[in-house]
C-alpha cells in the first residue's frame, strides 16, 4: 500500500472581508467573459453577510477536527490546506509540503461527487500546483468520492429529522426536496470514471445525487421526496440540469404540500450557496408561495463525517475495505485521465459564472 507523509484538505475558497469580494469573484471567473455588472450583483450576496464567505472558517474547523481524529486513531500525518480560488491557495500548500520534505500526500476535497467541477477540476488544479512548485512537489493522491458513505448519509438523515421538528414544519407531514449544484447537461453526461463503472446515459453526477437522496429519504418519515438543482450559472443558451429548486417549490405548493424540508445533499458544509441561495432566495420563494419550509444542515464537522475522512485515509493507506450504502457501491479510488471531462464545447464548471461558496 502507498506510504503517505501528509494530508491535504482541498476546497474552493472564499472572501473573508468586503475588500476581497470583487477580487475573489474576478479570480473565479477569469477568462470566462462574465460581465462586470453580473459580478457586482453577486458581490451583493457576500456584502449581505459582511463580505465573508463561511467556507474558509468551515475548512479551518474541519481541519482541526480531522487532526484530532487522526491523533485518536494513530494516524501520524501532518495536515495542510489549500484552496482552488482564494487564500490559502493550493500552490502555496503544495510549496509548504515541499519545503517540509513531504514526498507523497493524500488529498480530501470538499465535494462528494463525480463530475468535472467536483472532481476532475480538483485533480487538474492539484497537478497545476505541483507543476508550479517544481520537481520537489510531492505526489498527491485524491481520495475517492464519498456520496454514499455512511459518514455522509447518516448526518443528513439526522439533520432531516431535526428540521422536521422545527415549528415551521406542520404536524401534517412534510415533503423532501434534495438539492445539488446544477451543471451543464453536457458536463453531467461526461461525468464518471473511465471504463464505464457507471452507465454513461445521464452520467455519474445525477445518478450519484439521486442515490444519495434516496439513501437519506428512506431513513426519514417524509411523505415524498424529489430532486432539484440550485445555483445555476452561465448563459441561458446552455442547457443545465433541472428542475430549479424554485420551480420545484412552486410545484409542491400547487399540489398542496403541507411543508417542505430542503436537503442540500450536494454539499458538505453551509457555505454561501446554502446561506444565500437556499436560506435567502428559496426561503423567500417559499414565503411568497405560503409554503412552510425548513432546511436541513449539512455534515460540516459532524463526528461521523470527520470519522469518514479518517476511514477513507485508512482505506487508501492500509487497504481497509471500502464502505458504501446502497446499490452503486463504492466509487473508484483512482481516476483515469479521461474521467469527468467538462463535456463537448463546455468551458463552464459549476461555481464559475457568478454563484460561488
């Protein structure tokens, strides 16, 4: 089995003050010709929360929890953290590992699924960072997708039950709406490992999302459940996955739903696409519709989620058998060069044209 001497947390990144908002958005959308006025509109989402995205603090909290769990399990790996789009940058983290003499690191990314923007783009950015650091850069192996791991599913199931107990949810029952980040349909169709581990029809990303939702739903007392997508960005001429969460809420209101619990199972923590797109925009839509609404929390630093990260490391490092719930089984631990491409003619990857953590 591989011998690792470092652990790397890789995430998206986000601004931590009003003066960082526009530079961050410009960085995320560089080369994609997003109009300045669109960036200014999105900047207002951040200014609403003091110009601070929650994601960096969430990464700090997760890294501290992982470090503690590693110590309790006898894993002697120093931890590092690098972002794709904001400080601390991934290149700086790789440079720090090289300066410390690290030779082979294992990386955990804050996305549970297979797609270009949630897997391949992280792999590409890791290799780009290694190339910038040069020959001293450590080899970095990414841990597998974990959309159906018990440590991801069980915290969501408990969060649904907690949300269903809030005063906004009627005693007459509730329906579940699971959300994930929308991506272009061409990108979704290209998602999945080499060799056809998942049927290519529709791609791995929507299939994994549907399976995670099913696994959570069957552990709750919901009347019904359905899938919706959020945070769509990009030109209207490009088909993206749907339905949109707002349209889904309107449909449920028309059908007489007593209450809805939103479950952002496409995400690992409550970053900006949760606190604005769901807690503000979706909540306002539900209020206009007269539809009682509650939102389930994401795993964040739930001990089971943290223990899952430790387990994934042991799975790769010591050969521990992989665990997965449901019918799809564990995702592949390594990816080929053709996995999860952007899709024919696509330059758009989720989080690039205006909505970002």
